[in-house]
C-alpha cells in the first residue's frame, strides 16, 4: 500500500474512528460505573438489580450515540445531554462528563452558529445545570451558584468554544482552498489568452508578410500572384 502509516490512517473512514471512540467512551463509562460507583458490585435484590440495570442503560445511551457524532451532531448532543442529566439526577456516579464534552464539541465544530444558538446552547446549559445541581444535592454541598456557573463553563462552555475554533479553522482552510482554486483558474485563463494572442498575432504577421510579398510580385508577375 502506498504512503506512510499516517497517510493510511487518514484514509480510514471517519465512521470507523467514531465507532472506536464510542467503544472507548462506553468502556470508560461502564468502568467508572462499576469501579467508582460500585452499583453493579452491590446488587442485593430485585430493586437493586433494576437500579443497576437502569444506570448501565443510561451509560450506554450516553456513549453509543458518539458513533454518529459527525453524522447527526445535534441529535447526538441532545441524546447524550438528556442521558447524562438523568444519570446524575438518579444519583448515579461518576457523572458522564466525557460523552457530554465530546458531543458538545462535535456539534459546535460541525454545525452553523444559528442552529447552535437555537438548539445546542439551551441543551448544554440545561444539562450542565442539571448535572452540577444533582451532584451537589447528592453530596449535600448546597447550591453555590458561583461555583455552579464556573462548572458550567468548564463542562459546556469550553467544549463549545473549542468546537467553534475548529469550525472557524476548517472554514478558513476551505476558503483558502477556494481562493487558491480561483487564482489557479484565473492564471490558467490568462495563460490560454496569452497563447491565443500569440497564435493570432503570428498568423496576422504571416498574412501581412504574404500580402506585402503579393504586392511586390504583382508588379512583376501578376499571374504568379494569382497562383
């Protein structure tokens, strides 16, 4: 196969990378749910089993959609946000920050600003408030809105800002390529015009020379001019 290993990696379908990322996020979520939350390790009865299954289902619903993050970024952000908020409100730990951050970043990086303002920002703010408020209620820390606001900025604001930076950089690259293509097309048209001008000028020069020669011959040999 031609090219270096980095070139080969770049040629891999993005859907494969997104699917692998979803597997990593799901593994991290289930691992945290089991090891840190410990819910699956202390199932003592049907009620605990149902609670454990619900928590695992919320981890799955917040992680698996990451596989479609670039094909339907806003839909994925809404699903992940709802799952992460419900997960926190139902007292499951640790909070599902990783899938939320990835989904918010991706939506901001792949969608226009008007759709972000109408859809993504409300979802991000509501989800971040719900998650942080639920976490503080669980820990009985009380509601310090300054700290909650700071956590909202970290949870939602930073991923969205980074996504917009990626979006703007991608747009600048696209504009630069379009400008370079237009300049190349203009240069090609100018080259063709110069070549046509040179060809026409050459033929005109030949015609002038031939006309002059015809006039010179006409006085001496009119029959030769006709031939």
